[in-house]
C-alpha cells in the first residue's frame, strides 16, 4: 500500500542497471584419454597383431631372396615394405589399444627381421660375420638381461635410442642390398654404424637397470620388451 500523500508529486523511478547476458558455457570436449579402446590388454586377435604376423610370414621369403640374390630391386622392394610396416602395426596398436601379445610379437618381428637380414648378407659374404655376431649377441644378451630385471621387479621399457637402433639396422641392410650402391666401404660404414648404435643402446639399458631400484609391492614383469 502506497504511503504517498494525496496530491504529492510521485518520485521518479530509479534507473535499473543493464543486465549483461551470460554466454552459454561450452560443452566439454571428450578427452583423448577417455576414448573407448577396442581391445583390452589380454586380446590376441587384433589388427595390429595380424599385421605383425604378416610381417613375420613375409620376412621368411624376403630373407631367402636376400641370401640367394643379394642386391636386387625385388629384395629392396620387399625390404622397404617390411620396414615401413614396422610403424604401421605400432600405430594401429596405439589406436585400438595395446596388448600383452602385441608387446611380445612386435619386438620379436623386429629382431627376427633385422638379425635375419644381417645373417642372410653374411651367408653370401656381402658383409663380415663379426658385426652380425655383435648385433645378434646383443639382442640375446639384452633380452636375457631384461627378463632377469623383470623378475626383480625392475621395468626397462624401450626408449627413443632403442627405436632408432631398429631404424638404423633396417637402413643398413637396405643400403647393402640396394643395387646402385656397390662400394664395399659404403656397405661397411652402414653396417658398423648399426653395430655402434646397437651396442650404445645396450649400454643404456644396462646402465638404467643398474641404477633402478625395485618398487616395493610391484609385481615382476618378465616381458623383455622392445629395444
């Protein structure tokens, strides 16, 4: 009820402050880490594993051709395909979900291909057996070292140096079987460069294992892992 006396002037209304519209809050975008993976760690029949198995099967006739023909465009083409698919199965595994079977098969395929390539070249006297023995011995020794470290609860995952080691080994074999490259000193340079980075990566793994301390309550991890 108004208390203004009759005939009194009505006071003007106070101006209201303008209301600023509040913009709608943007809807949260889904985080990449929250995406649903197609396969769990225990999966076996995955596209990534299928690619890895196909690499292993294709590697056998390729290595036979390298030992039989040596430098030829056919062996270079097959070797190029096998080398490129090394990154394909890893990309597919990260997209669909990494698995324990893939963590075992992928480095196995890499070692079989690289060591097999050097052995095939040494069998036809394209390279010396000494660098082949150094590379093959490193792979066996580091796999055993990783297994022993895993039993003590120490994990030694692959680093960038281990990935570059595989790349340099693949390139070294490719240089030797490339038809235009016939100079022996070029072949030797490529092979010994692969030996150098192979031994360097082995020293890095041994150093990390020596400095690592087993985490209490951590289950041992027997898997050798890549690199």
